[in-house]
C-alpha cells in the first residue's frame, strides 16, 4: 500500500510540474520541446488544435505498444497519467511567468523534465517516446538514448523548416534542459557506481572497503590471463606458471558517485598498480549498501 501511495504522489507531482512547464512557459510563448510532447506542441502551433487532445491522441499508439511489449499495469498507469496531464492543461489555469526566451527555454524544460522524471519514478511516463525507443531498441542495434535523439533531431528539423530556425534552436535548449532534469530526478546527485578492483593486494583493499569505509563487497575468484615466466633456453619445453601465481581475488563493491574519488584515492594508496573498473548502476535492492544519505568524503 505504501508503494502504491508513493507512485500516486510521484505521478501527481509529475503532472503538476509538467503543467507548470507547459502553461507558464512553453505554450503561451509558442515554444517547442522534443518527443511526443514536442510533436503535440508543433501540431498545436500549426493547426490550432487544443494540445490536451493532441497529447492523448499522439500517445495512444505508444500506450498500445506498451501493453504488448512492457506490461498492462504500466500502460494503464501511463494512460491515466497522460489523461491527468491533458485535463490539467484543459482546466487548470496557471499564470504566465516570463516572456524572456532564454528563461522560457531553461525553466520550461526544467519543469517539463521534472514532471517526466517524477512520473518515471512513479512507474509510468508522460511521453510515449521512451516506450517506442525501448521497442525499437529490441529490434535494432541502437541504444534507447540513440533512438530518442534521432527522433528529436527529426522533430527539430521539421520545426526549423515549417516554423523558423530560431524556434528550433530554442527547442533544442528546452530539450537539453528537460533531459538533464530527467536524469537528475531519476538517478539523483548520488547515483550508484559499481567498482571492480583487480589487485595483488586484494585482502588489504577488501579490509579498507569493509572495515574502514563500511561498504559491502563481493569477492570473485579469478585467474590472470597473462603471467610473466622465466625465459626458456632454445629447445626447452615451455614452462607453465603455477596455479597459485595465476589465482587472484577480484573485489566488487557498489558506492555512491560522491564517494568514488576518495575511495579510488584510498585504493591507489594501497596499490598504485590496481586495475579499477567503474560503471553506473541505476538502482539497487537489498544487500549491504550504504544509503545515499551516508556520505564518505
């Protein structure tokens, strides 16, 4: 029940934020954005059709796609969220905050991006572009981000052709502001980072991470792919390295992005030759992981 209420609150806040971005910034100043929202804004600008209707109509095909390729609950929740946004744009009256073009691009994109990000945290989307990108990503070798970028380039190209180049350029600024805000809302300032350490001093590294820094670790048993051996005399049989020389413990841990620099410095003090691999982790569940509020500097 707590999770259900949390999703409702996040989605409602997302709808409100997106409504502020559209009504107080983008719509009254005839600005555009990317994705299905951008297509709806462009169509409304050219035809005069109410954007609340266009948002529902243009997102319906992607919602049907979501039923087939994601799950029914996600699609239904997305439909309700988009209907909520459409009703908000239709009946909720919000003041126009500014007519400065740079502020419109920046803050319009910020509020719209925050709305989309909050809705994603709530388990749905306010823009069907992501659903289409996930579907095409399974059918092609392109990443989801690449597909979204290609679609938006097409939208901005059409806007430059049928409206004017300046509008398209401001639309690009709006899109970047929105996309960065979405990333921040979804991942947060302290998104998790997975760190893999391959070191001859793995025991000392493990002790540092667990006992001194309070991080959880997992040890993988590995084998070195290359071990330097003594050179053989001509005609002698090749000397195989001992198994003990090849065995090595690989240390794996998950930490927040703010901790990465200091932890890496501590590891390099123990073993300057340590091989450290980092990768972004979107979300974690369970295990011994320090909560985001517990920072290490």
